[in-house]
């Protein structure tokens, strides 16, 4: 007899159904009407699934030295699980009491945010520097007072009464101070006549260099006496002659720039009294960057672009057109960047075809192509077509702005409430303008002078870089539109042409520059952007993902320092001690020197080729000059 016949169909209660089946000796069985299990045994290995072994550095497994890795065998006498009973009652309450207190405490006083932790670290560093500055000022003040007492007539205080010490009246200081970067110490002289020796004249301290020169061997630091309405000050330079920092990290100065600055603002560097100098490209509106080889010109241009990308400016904010006449050596980092402006492929092919047809047909006038094939122009053949395209883009932009009833680019964008209707700014950069000017004649110069006169109204800005800014390269026709200039160390003629004086001839080190803005000249130390930071910034701008690159400082900069200060000796301990403050890791430094030694890489240092020589049993690596 079937089950269906024994059990009525209208029974829906499960308990009633089980009771009825048990009374009638019916065995109930359930059958699933769902899908059957379709799982298959996994027989493939991980390498077959992923497609191959990883090639990244973290995926490799190497033996460290001659050590053997032994996997410990589990002890069978140790319990394989936790056999301790969980606490109960009052014991459990006391055990978890500290955690509850901690949770309640965090509810009342929340944990600090990363910004708050960074602010606390900054305040801690500033407090430490303030205490250290006071201790150093007291030491320098005592040395200065004793030296001034030796230079003048000793004024004896007191008489020859037995039992009373005879004292010498010395100069005292009423205030101690320092600059922001802790490069200078400022001591204010107590100008009260009762506290000054009778022979001391305050006007002589600030006017004569005699006292400053005499203090140098005593303090082992440069000192300058300055006098103004606030009093007489003794300024002690902790490093260098002018108090400028020897090194400025790009990431450090980037973090100090407020977010409310204009869009095209970029940092130039630190000047006197640790004052940060920022410049808005829209106020320039065109920038001239000049300097000799390896003095910081190309690094400064890359620092500007890197800061804009690090700030988060998108392709809707600004576009780039880069002229790299060094065969793509300087701007190769930016390939694939969405900010690069270029024409469509069919437009480029059409322009090239017109140029070929006009060249073959001698009866017709030669057609001048107008196109930008890629956002980075690397050869001379693409310079003039790109500049003609920029001229057409400028005219097109000016037409849009005029039809909308506005007078310039900024007024047009401010009136557009929708971001889609706004026009992005365009920055055009020539890394080596001298090759364009000397190879193509006056045509690009005339076209550039015509564009720079009207480019700011159209939202187009030009940055020109050159090694020798003489009159043959930067003629008065275009120099008048480049009022803002950043000049690194160059020749006498270049300094006279760019600045009107010889202030750029005697700059001490790489990265030191003269900023001329509106007739004012400021001596600055420009920031250094390492390759690792620039790669990370460009990578994030292209992919939207963060990625860290190992090298924080270029190896070539470390080798140049070794050549200048250590006679070419590459002592790992000394170099790491010097560059550890510049976020250089010791493992990276060792690996970079080993790779340079094995690959026999040639480095151009101070105009001379060098390679990294091998290390000996008792000697470190050193730079070896390459002959021939």
C-alpha cells in the first residue's frame, strides 16, 4: 500500500503527520527537489589557477645566508586546543573589567585621528627644537660676550677690596629666537645703557664687518650683526652662510601648502628666515626656468607637475602639452597620463597626408600641418605642427569666451555652474627651448611671442626651460612676457641676461636658485622630488591606486655627495647616517650600490664619467673615474 493512500492529502501540520505515520507504521522519508550537489574535487594546483608564479619581489623566497630553515615538529604532549574553562561569575566580571573601562574611556575621549597624531608629533618636534635653541643661544651668547670683551677695553667692575671678586662687564642678550626650519639663531642685544660696557657702540656692531669676521673662528659658525628699529641682533647661522636649508624634501613642503590656494599654485622653496615661497602660475602668467646641467632645472619642472598631480587636479582642471627635445628623457614618466592633450588619430593622419601631397605637387604651396600626435613631442619635426595647433586652440578658446560675454578665462569658468561646461587650463612646457630656437630659426619664436601675449586670457600658460638664457635663445621679443623667472646656477652671461646681475653665478649647491618676481629677487632652496615619489604620483594619477616605490633619493645624488665630501668613498655607514633623514632605507642603499657595481653603470658626476668600484676585504666601495 502506498504512502499517499494511507495519509490524507489535506494534512498540512507536520506534527500531526508524524503522529499519524507512527500510529500506522509508516516510515517517512524526505526527498529534496532542489539541485544536486555539483561540486567537483579541486585537483589543479595554485600555479595552474593563477596562471604562473609571481614575479614580484615579495613573491620570491630566498635563503638568507647559510642558515637552514627548520620547521618545528608539534609536541604530542601539548594540548591541541585550549582546555581551560571560561571564567564565570565574579571572576569573569573582574577579568573583563579593564577592557570595559578602556571602552568607556574611548567613548568619552575618542582615539586621535591620523591628522591629530601628526599634529602631536609636529608639536613635540617644535618643543624639542625650542629647548635646544635656548641651550645653543646661551652657549653662543656667552662666547660672543667673551669675544667682545677681548676685542675692546676690559671694564673692571668693583675695586681691589680683599674678599670681593673682580668682574668684567660684558654684553648681555635680552631675547632668544629661531627661524621655522631651525637654520638660524637670533640673539637680541640688551640695549639698556646700564648693562652695556662704555666702549660698546651699537651702531658699530650692525655697521662694521670687523666684529662678524672675528666671531667666525670663535663660534665655528657664520654670524652677522643686524640693527633695525627693533634693536640690535646677532644672527648665528647653524648651517651655511645665508641660513638656507641644504635640503628640502618635496613631500614636506607640499604638506605645508594650504588647500585653499589657487589651482595652479606651486611651491618654489624656502628663503630667508625659513619663509616658504609659493607662486600662482595664473599671476605669472608664464615662467622661465634656467640653469646649467645638474643644477635642478628639470627637477624643479617635474616638482611643479608632481605637486599638481599630488594635489588631485584632474584632466578637467588642466591639460598638458610637453615638448621634450632631449629625446623623451625628461618627460618619459608622464606617458599614459590622462592630462596630456592630443588630437584624434584620423585628424593626425589627414594632416600628414595633406603635407605629403603638397610636397609632391610642386605647383601648389607647401601645406603646413597642424596637429598634436601625442601629448609629449620628442622630435623637432613635431614642434611646429604642435605650436600651430596650440595657436588654433587659443583662438578657439578666445571665441568661446567672447561669445559668452566674458573678458578672460577665469571669468568664463567662474560663471559656469556646471563643471562640464568649464574650460580646463592648459600648461605648455618646453624643457629645452634653446634647441627649438637654434634649430628651427625665428618662426617658433615669433609664434611663441604672439601666443604669450594673448594666452593668459585663453587659460594657456607657458613654462620654458633652458640651460643658457642668453639673448640668442631668449630674445627681448619673448622675454618681456616672462617676468617671473627661476634661475639656477649658470654662466655670467646667462645670469646677466636673465636677471640683469651676476647673482646666479655664485650659487653654492644644486637646488639653490634666484626667484625674480615683479622685480624682486629672492634666494631660495628649491625642493627635491625623488624618482620614487614622482613615479608614485603619476601612477596614482593614471590608475587611481596607491603604490610605493623604493628609492626615496636618487642614487646619483648620493654619489655626487660622496664625490664632493668623501673623496668618492662609498661607506655604507657614513652615507646612511647622512641620508637617513631624507627617508633613505639602508637595505635600498646597499642593493642600489651592489646593482650599480655589477651592472658597471656609468654616472655623469660633475661633467666626468664615473663607475662604482668593487669593495675589498678591508676597504669600502669607491667611485672610479672612467678613462676614455
